[in-house]
C-alpha cells in the first residue's frame, strides 16, 4: 500500500493545471493533470503556458489597475512601474514565489507552474473516485508533454494503478524509447498525436521531425499497448485528402490490431489565443484554420472508407 506519509521523500512533478470532470481525454469521467514542458512548438498550441519548464507570468492587462502592488513585492524585478503604467520584463525568469499574484486585488496576474508530489496529486485524484467507478473513468496525464517528466509521471501512474484507477496519457510521442516503454507498464491507454505525416512539414509546424514519433508509435502498437490516435485538424495545414490518406497508409498495418483503438479528430479551436496575449506572445497562426462541420464530415468519410474507427471530438 502506498504510504502518503512519505511524501516528504518523494520526487516532485512540475504541474500547471488540474482539470476535473473531463470527458474528452479518455473513457468516462476523468481528472486531467497538466505537466509543464514540451519538446514541440506547435503553432496551434492551446496551452502555451505549458510549453516551457519554468514558471510563467500570465497578465490580464485589461484587469490591471496599475497600482504597483506587484512591483513592490516582486523579488527579482519582473514587475515595474513606468510613468504610472505596469510593465512586465519577460527577459527575467520568474522564481514562482507568487507574491505578485497574492498582492493583485484584481486577479490580473497568475503564475503558472507548481511542484507537486505524487501523494499530493493522488489526494486530488482520489476525490472523484466515485465518478471513475460509475463512468469507467480515471486519470489522464497531459501537458505540455508528460514524457518530459517521465520518471515522476511513471511513479504517479504506478500509484494510481495500485489504487485501481484507470490511467491514460496524452503524448506527442517525441521521447526516447526507454521512457515511453517504462511509462507504458502503468498506462491503460495512450492518446497519441499524429500532427502531420510529412516529416519536413511536421518540422516546420512543430519544430521537430516525426521519425522518432512514428518509431515510438510502432513500438507501442507492436508490443500490445492500447493506443488511440489523435489528429488535430486545421484547414490548409493537415486537412487535404492526400495528407489524410498518407496517415491512413502509415496506420494501415495496425488497423486490425486489438490494441489499436481508433482515431479521434480534434478540430482546431481558439481557446488558447488569449493565453498568448497574457504571456506577452504573438499568436503564431494567421487567419482562421477552423474546419466547417461539412469539411470535418468529409475527412471522417475519407478515413471510414478504409474501415478505421474514427470520431470527431467536439468540445
């Protein structure tokens, strides 16, 4: 039995959000734990605050009173006042003390990133055990990228499995094989991203080539681990029939594997746009790459033509 009294000796994971009652990321009702850090830089990322393995200051300029309370307490000088206006120096690394967050009466400042032990996270996860048991749900680790903190994530999933909690991870698949096979021992389902079949195009869109991702996917499927493919769908980026059929051709050898759990299509959404503003970043995508329901239905039909189980996930 896992002893939560030993928490002081545990490793800590760097987490930036915990979402309860999630019904999109694995079976049933789930608790989704977001891990900090990601090796990819996807242009459409909806969680930019999770990209870097460091504390980040999110700032709602419209809520700021320019009172200077944050500047008065920040120990490293990230916040300052210039001509009565609040200024954030993004070149200085936040130390995560959260004094500015606490001093802001208007909640215009939020610091993303918090270290948690497996025991602390397990306590939060266990709060909704009743929902897991009635819905067939459990815990899903997302991010960011879970595999950037593979040792801690493996420890957490191991504890969850010991407690009889269903486990899943969302992953871009860009990690060394040893890490992904280690975590696979305690993972009931991989939600595995395939963003673009062409490696050069993948590199342009995400910052990395996709050969390692494909190798890891083949390894998981070949070893019998349950995998569901997830495809973020963006108009003009990865939505053409040729691009879809390229992915189908790659997946075809695994279509009839019992552990291949089908394909989810994830339509582009704008939920992350405001986060870029709060982080002082420009949003990388110009225009609107959203697909209409008719276009999504068309893509779904292209995949069904090859007898793949496929579903459009609409939040």
